[in-house]
């Protein structure tokens, strides 16, 4: 694995050290992250509501708010249709709760993943029509649903699309489209998630009605959850939304959210993090849509019944455990297929398909395969009739949306982002699609592009790790894409005591020492480095710093990302 280090300007570092009276290690990190201009430093370290952009800068937002307010005042039904993932369900929930608070007559619907597939569905439109709704709002979907929007128009429904996915060349004939990625949208921040766009719609409605912005901050817990789980850029106003949303989550008045946090064993008396949302909360929410009915998620987020909230939270927790079992079975089969069928020396991507794989876990399995082999992965589940649904995950260097566009003649449909996408395909087209996709990937990637790479923020000594430094790292959050948790190299440390293989045999626990200072290290899925730890030789660590809480005690520890013997060659920018 290559370690890549930044080359911060030493003059800027000295200036920061003098200006803020900070140690070199902090100045090094700030310089590497581009945090040295006074205004930028203040904005970054002090997220504030005032940093949110004017919602009316978003194209069609004024038109959309007027249309929603019309139905609020007339009590005519508003139908909210959300995607079945965390982003879609949180967006639908905050619109339902927010509009209901404003006196609207609102209904929500989340489609069935297996029966209706991704995006706007005719079944959902039919349900809205039967309810007598003349206003249909999408959350986290709809930007490319040209035929479905036409179908809704035929039923005399006005459609407002709230979405953040990449638009196609032709847009749906909707009453209003709220998506900052539209070419002619002058909204200054393009990286909102679906729940974030829904929040901007609600913000515009509240502002136009002359009501307090406190109504909006109350919904930032849901928006923060959607933003964290959808892995959008943790910069600009996403940073503000998550900063306030995580604070709101700790004291949330939503019984369902409180039960979900409790069942995930998250301590509400301590700060919540994006990592906890992504790894402990999001999987339980997504499990509902993967294995069952995601409408329960909206009910969980919006119910005021504490008993019902507890029941729903338990259901999601049990389904998540089922999902883990199913997922592991598919991962095992996929790994066997890679070892048996894929030439990793030749192919720069992995495309696998099989009947019987659960469609609800193909996205997670694609992520696992991508991480295991450090190359783009596409996992496709085919039904008995040969209809396939697949998920794709990529690595730096290959834009999935462009790759699927280049191979589109073999697909029934596709959509997504540079790093994650979905597709539908017939089993009869799999071989030709695989050949075409691999040819595209092999051209894109050069020989050394697929070597795993760690981008580090600098080199630290164990003596640099103290409370002041840990407090500084805490202030740099919330972390996520665009503002990842800092990773450091610690060089020439000695192993202290006996390293242990722990957990299921994949993890390491050991202690390192440098100049009489010792600290614990955890290495998840790093048992293959055990032999290096027992050679009685100094090692270099690539790691993040964290607080380990165990049995009421807090200790600082290193979470290893890579381990190697010292004096090995390092890469510099």
C-alpha cells in the first residue's frame, strides 16, 4: 500500500503557529487541509445557521413553495413519495412532519424495493390518485422519471421533484424541479443529499409563511441522518446541517429516533458522530427497505406513540440481523466466484451475476468486493425469468455513471453517481456487458492505478497525542467525504508486550511505545500483519486517533489503517 503525504507550506505553518499559538502538528494539519485564511478558519470551526444559503436561490423553489402553500391552506391532500434508503425515508419523514405541523393534509409512501424497483413508480402514483391528491412530491428520486411524471400529469397531479441525483439531458415535465445539479440552477452548493433538498423546500415554505426558523432546526436531526448516511460531501452547508442535527439528535423529541439510538447502544449523554450514524443507525434503517416494508421507517420517525416506536425499532434491529446473515452468504459466494472466474492480473473491474442472490444486499456486497480487491465491482441478482438488478461501487479513477453510459446498450436502465450506481439488465446480456465494461475499465486504469493508496495528513509522534490535540480533532468534525477524519503516520515505534489476535480471528490488539510513551492500537481486519508484530523490529503505523470507551473508562488509542516494518520506502507528494 502506498502512503501519500502532503507538502504543507512551512511559511504558512509558522504563521499559523504564531497567530493561534498552536503546536506544529496542528499547524501542519490545518495547512494540509487548506485552513489558513482567517474567514475560512472561522467558518470551518464555527458552523452556524447563518452559513445556510438562501433557499430561494434554488431553481423553481419559489414556484414550489407557492404550490405547496396552496394545498396547505385548502387542506387538499399532498402525497409525498420517498426512496427506500435512509436519505429518501428521512426526507419523506421531515416533509411529512413539517407540513403536518403547518396544517397540511399529508400522506407518505415508500415503494417496495423488489416489486416496484428504484424510483418513482406507477403504483405510487395510483395510490396518490386514489387518495384524491392533486400534488405529488418526490424525495431523493424522480429527476429522470420522464414517463412516470407524464403518467402523473395524465391523472391531473402536479409533480414537485426534490432530488440530488445527476439529471439526464431531458428533464421530466414536472410542475417544479428542485435539484441543485440542474445546469441552470444557481444554488451555490451542489452537494446536498435528498433530505437536504427536502429541508430547503420546507425552509422556503416556512419563510414564505413568515414563521420562525426554529421550525427548521427541529428537523435537522432527520436531515443530518440522511446527509450522513448518503455519504455526500461534508462541506459547506452539509457541515452546518450535520453539526446542528447531531446536537438535536441527542435531545430529539421523536420517540422512534430515541428508540433506534437506544437499540444501537449509542450513549445520548455523549457526542454523537457521523461514523455512528453510518455504521450503527443507517444499516438498521436500510434493512427495512432491503428485506421488508420501508414505510415502517417513516412511521418510526414520525410516530408519537412510544410503545409503537419501541416495537418498530425492534423490528428493524431484527431485520438488520437477518440482513447480515443473508449478506455474508452472498459475500462468500461472490468471493468464491472471483477466485474461480476472475483474472485479477488482467481485469481492472469485477462484474458478477447470479440467480438467488437477495436483491436487497447487492449494494453492500458490491462495496465489500470493491474493498477486498480495490477495484470497481458490480454485483447483479437475477430472478428466475432472467431479469437482473445490480449495484455498482467504484474506486478513485473510474466514474461509474460515465462507464455505464458507455455500455448502456446492454442495459435496460441505469443511474447514480461517479462512485455508486444501480442498473437493470437481462441475464442474456450479462456476458457482453461484462466484456464491454471490463474493456472500458482496462482502458481507464493504468498499470499502477489499482494499488491501494492511503492519503495521510502528516507524521506525528506519540508525544503529540494529548488532550489538546484530541480536542482539536473533535472540533474538526463532523467528518465525511470532503472532510475525512485525519490519518497520520507514526514512525519507528516498538511493540510493547504481546500482540493479540482478537474477535473472529481477523483483528489485532497491541501496544506500541516511543520514547517511554505507550499507547494501545486496534487493527480491524489486520490479522495478516501479525507476523510483522512478532519480529521484534520497529514498525510504522498509518492510523487515525480515537477515544476508546470501555466499562466507563476513556483512553486514547490508535486505529490502524496500515502496518509495515520501519525503514521501508515512503511516498511523498
